[in-house]
C-alpha cells in the first residue's frame, strides 16, 4: 500500500529533537510568547528574506489578521473588494469575509492552476482594493504580472503562501517576500508542518507588522493595556519549538518533492492523463502533484485497487459550496473543469523512487 501522505514517517527523523525541546519547555515552564516563538520568528523571517515574521495560531488567522490590520491602518475599508482566485482552498475566501470585505472570484490559468492576471484585470472595479494571490499546490503565482497590476491600480497584493514554503523565483526571492504581506500555514500536512495548528505572517511593512503583532495578542503591546480591539491568535511556544527543529529540513524536503515530481513527469505517459505544469526550477515546491483526467473517480478507484492512495484537492469549487450561497449564480467554467478533473498523487519528502515507480506503472496501465 502506498499512502497518500505518511505523517508518522515524515516526523520520525525529528522525534529526538522534539522530545529534547519539549523537555526544555517543561523545565522552563514558559508556554506562551517565549524564546521559541521569538527564535522561530527570526529564523523564518531570515529564511523568507523578510524584515518581519509574526507567528500566529493558523493559516486562516494569518490571512484574516493581515486584512484586519490593513483595515485598522485605514488602507482597507469595510465593503472593499478583494480579488481572489476562484479555485483555492475555501480559507482564502473566508478570510476576506471574516475581515468584513468582499471576495471577488477570478478564473485561474488551467495550465498552472494559479490566478490568471488577465482574468484578475477583468474583475477590477472602483471598489477593488487588494488581490490575494495563492501559490496553489506549491507553484508560485505569476507575481511579476500581479505586482504590475497591483501597482497600476494602487492595490494591496497579499500572498496566501500556505502551500508554498520555500518556493523561490529565478532571482532567488522566496514566497512570503513577493507582496505587501504573506500568510503561511504550518498545518501538519503542509511542506513545513507543526504537530498541530500553527501559522505565520511575513512582511517588510513595519506598520503592518506592528499592527498584526498587537492584533494577535488582544490589541496589546504593554501587558493589560489594550489600544485596539484585538484577538487571541498566538503561535504556541511548543509548536514554535517543533518548527524550529524542522525548519532546516525544509529545503532538502522540497528538493526531494521536486525529484519525485520529475520522476512522475518523465515516467507517466498515459494519454488519458494531463500532467501538471512543471517549471523545472525552484518556483514550485510540489506541496501536491495534481494530474487531470476526464474520469477522475474511475482513475481514483483503479489506483486504490492497485494499493495507491490519492486525494482530491478540491472536490467542490468554493462557489459551489453551501457556505457561499451568494456565489451559486457564478459561472466559472475553468474552475469547474479543474474541480471535476483533478487528482492528487502521493508525493512527500519520504516517498521513495521505488514507490513513485509503482505509481507510474499503475497509471500507465490505466
Ligand atoms: C491550509 C491552507 C490555508 C489555511 O491554513 P490553516 O492553518 O489550516 O488555517 C489557507 N489557504 C490555503 C491555500 C491552504 O492550503
């Protein structure tokens, strides 16, 4: 049996380090906003190349806090429109709603699965004030085009980098450092995963960083003095400690994922299957390896019968979800086609080349 993702195996090399850090924290008895959080924020900012990193409770909160901080700073007003890709995990949309703003869905490019800058341009109205680019499945969105668009229309550009830790442009600029502010999730299954919920915001904007920092800790910079109505969305000291143990493994892990993706790309030759675009460089960290095929359920069953687990990211488009009834009238044919056809193959830092070969053989027999 080839699992879709083996989190036990992924974390096994780090277990001794986790236990050591947990012992240290139990000894110190300091659990909230301590040395581990501070160390992680410094290390992750340095890794992304940004001036600031603020640890938060999860990836959704990271997005919400960026947007709420811009509202607090007067850069966004309630009711402003924010362009989001129509095909993304629903968290991207929910963050905009949670901040009192209006998400506007734009179609992706069917080749890269990422927001199509031309489709985004078509959605710009007088109320548009921001764009959230999602680096879906680990592939950087077209940030050059989106930055130019944002600059031309005076819009904020925000990255949802929850699936793209470590992805890098040809010029060596990392995800998290390609916009005004970026949101990361360290949900256990992400490329950099904690042992529970965790997230972070990266930015070079001093005012945004200070506002997010205050908002995530009850609007307080001095204990028991509350300047703004904030929330509690802190990164746990224990999760920060685990992330400090794992961060050095991120680049080798991403290299391994790219290697598996290259093996899949060279080996899969079934005309019924469309392979994902592979840029062949560091702009893709292959959080997911997503193929397309007409009879997706049939292929999934076939692979399951051959002992290969797959998943669907995502089976229902956001504008077809019950939670977003306001969007049910939208016609987004590219997004719908993607949601009907995608299938995610196993890929991970612990998947072996032999396992990839088994998957390839099965796919080529289908
Ligand atoms: C995982 C994910 C999120 C949300 O992260 P959580 O930590 O689960 O809140 C947001 N956007 C995208 C694209 C994601 O994949």
